[in-house]
C-alpha cells in the first residue's frame, strides 16, 4: 500500500502547536530495542520530514542524553520545519536505577542540559515524563511556566497523568498535549485522561501505539538481551503466548484489506480522534524508511464500525502489566 502524499497538519489541543498527523518516536534509535544501524536511522529522519512528519519525540533519559545528541544535527538543519519534543523527570542513576524528579531545581537544570545537547535556544514541546505525586503541581508546573516566559520552552506537555492531574495542571498553565501509552493493547487512558483532554481541548500523543511492536505480529521469538521488552510481563512466558492469540481479529482485518496489522492498529488510533472528539498524534517508533512509509500509510485507512467492534474487546483481555514496575505510571495515582 503506497502513498506519496504529505501528511496533513493538525493543531494539538487548539493551543497553537501544529504538527503532522503522525509523529516519530526516536527513542529506539539510541537504545532499548536492540542494535541500531545509525545510517538507516538518519535516513529515516530525512524520509519522515520529506513526508510531512514534523514532530520528533525524544527525552533526556533516552541513552542518557545520547538520543538528544543524535537528533541535534537533524533538528538544527531543519529548525523551521521540525517540532522537537523532549522530556524531563525520569532520572537514571549511574547504577541503572530509575527515579522521578519534578523538583523545580531539577527542572531548571534539565531544560538547560537538553537545550545544550540539542544545540537549540528553545524546546517546542516539553513534557513532564513522569509525575511525582510528592511534588505539588503548583510547584512543578509553576517552574515550567517560568521556562515558557523565559523563551526556553514554547508549549508544555504531561505524560502518564490522570484526568484530574491534567485538569489541575492546565488550570496553572495551558497544557498543549498529554503523552501516554494508548493502543489496541492498552486503553487505560480512556477512563479519565481522554475525557479530560477532550473537555480541555488538549491533544493526545500516544506512545507505543503498536504495543511495543506486538501489534505488528512480527515480534521476535527470542528477544535480544538489550531489548527492554525481555523484562516486560506482556511479552514473556505464558503471557506472550496468550496475548498472541488476541491478534486474530487484527490479522483477519489486515488480510481482508490487504494491509499490514500495524497499519490497522494505527488506523484504529487515528479513528479515535473522531470517536473521542480530540486531536490524536501517534508517535510510532521506527529506524527504517520502509517501516516509516508503512506506518504513514495507515492514515489512508478508515475502519468501519464493524471492524472497530471486532477490535474493541482486545485490550480487556491482555495478560500482564505494561511495565515490570507500575508505580511510576498514571494507574498508581489514579484518583
């Protein structure tokens, strides 16, 4: 299924930030999903921009800053066309430990570090990567609002928050987008976050829209040791076998249409923009131009109500948590 047209541009949450209707998650270009061919990854960035992808997503913790450094030459070369989104708040220790910091002092240092690595004067969309309930949103969002005033950040975003947290933060300073895991395999955000985003006019940026590759139907039988999915409950042991069986309706729809399972999964998410009445900009990650083209072609697919109904039951049957430790996700502080 080929498509040579450029993506339509959408406005995230009506707050002025425009982007291509599908973005590119760049995390895997540095780590987490096995070895990367750097030249192919750079070719993917160029191909994405040529097709109208304008939002490129990274974070300060990806590769311990290396992902931002990797993107820097590309972003600098195309600064007027690219909307760079990065994140703070998920902190990796030298010993491999993970923690969360929403402290204003950390925020001020984190933005300067990200700007330095990217070689930029301003970040287009700056996300709080994870929420630390011990730090009042008045403090953390207040510090972020100061960055907007200073011209270091253009728009604010949140990740893995509840509907109530989004409302509280938006009342302090307008939030342009929320980034959370959302796919046929993961629909937790539809409980409180999606209704709040619709109510406030905030855009939703789904990460892992292909279920970390599971919804492509092409997960490796044996994951590499440097593939983070090897420790995720959904992708190991009996859970992996049971979840693979859930892909049957997805595969049947893909076969009937002559498209890939990944394209159907992404088309389902794009359809949610209509169903839920909000702006949805998925950011599937890929490191090859061919896979990029396949993912973008999903925008040409409109699923029928019957197809949506056949896909609807999948998420509630998925076995295993999203992460080995769910304490840093919205579900751990859902109101």
